[in-house]
C-alpha cells in the first residue's frame, strides 16, 4: 500500500480535484462552473486539503467552508466540511479517514471551534468524532394561507416600506439576522456574512425583499416558492414578508421553507403545514471545547457547574478533565486534570451510572459523545448508545441543563 499524506490544495490541483468530483458524483449541472470557481476561491489557501500518494497524485480532497453558527444565540466560528471527494479507484485505502482527520486538525489551527457537515455516510465521520446533531427541516405550506397574512400586516402597519433588496442592504440584513439569533436564543443556524449577502444580491441568485424591521430571501422555480431566510422584528413585518411570499399563489401554489421548525408563522397561519415534512440529518463536532464553550450563549438565569472528562485523539486540545461553569448567560470551561476520573468512554454503563455500578466521579465521553452532548442529546440517551460512562445522576442533570437546546440548520452546504 502506498504511503498517504496530506497537503494544501493549490490552483494547479483544481482540475484533478474536479475530475475526482465528477467521477464520484457525476458532472456539474447548469451553472456548475461558476459555483466551482466560487467555492474554490473561498477555500484555497488553507481551507482545501488534498490526500496524495508517494508520487504526489491527488487521491481525495475536502473543503472547510468558513461560517458563523449560532449556539445559544451567540455566533461561533464554524468549519463547514463539504466537497469531500475520493478517487473511486483509491477507495478502501483509508483516504477518506485520513482526509477527515486532517480537516479536523486544520480547523483547530484556523480557530474554528465547532464543525458541521451533511454526511453521505455516518460511519466515516463518526470515526473522526462527528455525531448526529439535528436535522434540516423543510416545511410545506399552501401559498394562499400566507398571502392572507400580507393584508393583515399592511392594515396594522400602514405603510410597510416593502421593496426589493439591493446590495447596499446587505449590512442591515446581516445585523437583523444576528439580532434575531440572540433574541430567540437559537442554536444551529449559520449567519450569512455581509460579503456573501452582497454577492447574492449582486448576482440576483435569489429573490429578496426588505421592510422596516425585516427581510426575506427566497427562490421561485417549478411552481413553488422556497424560503431560505425570513427575519422580522415585529408581527407586522413578519406578516408583510409572508404576504409577499404568498402573493403569487395562483402561479406558485406551494411554499417550502427551510427555517426554524418552531417559526412563529405556525402560530398565526390560518391553515396547518402540509403533512409531508422533509428532514435531512446533519452531523456536528466540537473542535475546541474551551473556545466553543466560552463563546456559546446560555440562559441568563442558569447557574450550574459540572465536571466532564473527554477522550479525543483527533482534537487533543479537547482531551482531559474539565470543570464547566455557567453564570449570567456565559460559560467557562476550565481544565481540572489533576482530579481522578472514573469510567471508560464507549463502555455501556451498568445501572446507568458507571461501568461497575458505582456513582460519583465525572461523566466520561469520547469525541462523538461530546458532539452529541453539545447538540442537546440528553446524557441518558448517550448512556443508552454507549457514548458516555461514569458520573452520577446529579451530574447528568447538570450537564443536561448546560447543553439543553433544539438545534437546527437552515442552509445546505
């Protein structure tokens, strides 16, 4: 077996990477060339890694897309793993595992504290410490129900100020989205940068409208509207924006949304969402526990401390014993490696406490268990899956309080 190593992708490698991509997933469709140029420019220079053999032939490659992701309403640096391609003739030689582990290492070097991806196979990414974090949900509504909200919003607000968005609106749209994440304390959504919003509006990729206190971004194709983002600070702004989404109900009778499954439109709509709901799982990983925990938002009235032991070979900065403390909406993760820990990560606990049935000590998890815990999976469920051991019932309850959330992702990448 030839020796594998990793290195940065450079311009000269792009034709080989694209060829592997096409041999793995088929040729790019209409507009694919522009997309390829854009994502390549975004990730060249440190965020695209190749696996090569002893002759420097590219056998696989993957990208780390730079995102801001909300956790508890505060935004963290997130590496979105995408474009993981492996030459079909080189499969089964450890190329994909070598690549994903190199991507995790690089994210730590770049300062990304968490990572997410949409998996083609869960097994591969679990080997590198990823676990299912949640789902991207597509809800479907009848457009005429949404159209009726627009008249309500106009009556309440008088002049709405509704108009098509232009590139100079990008900053305001960004700021509104950031404030919305904080107001609702959401976890999971990615925040489009000002540059990304500006480029989207300049290229007319999607339809966007702004109103006083809100904006909407959607696509219109195949007799359906697909809402990718809708932010509103008032009921009137929300009703007006939903009204414009549904205004073409005669031509586009169906509206799909990739939003928070608990978006308040469900509470005010005259009809229920359609029965068919589409969900796409995504996976998450903690790259830097100390940095991620310090950046995450927490409930302002939560005051709790908990101990946690982490085993993480791919991200050694996470490994060790930690004291997690939350007060006044902020958290700190402090190393406490001088204290003993019980339990072996991955060993199914007896009686739900520790491998030998004793209580006490700190809960112990591996990278997968840490990822699931971060995404709000209860400790009891981690125990049942064999992803946690040790600890105590009181410690479990404290950790459940610390990481409680219902994360969702709205953008597919």
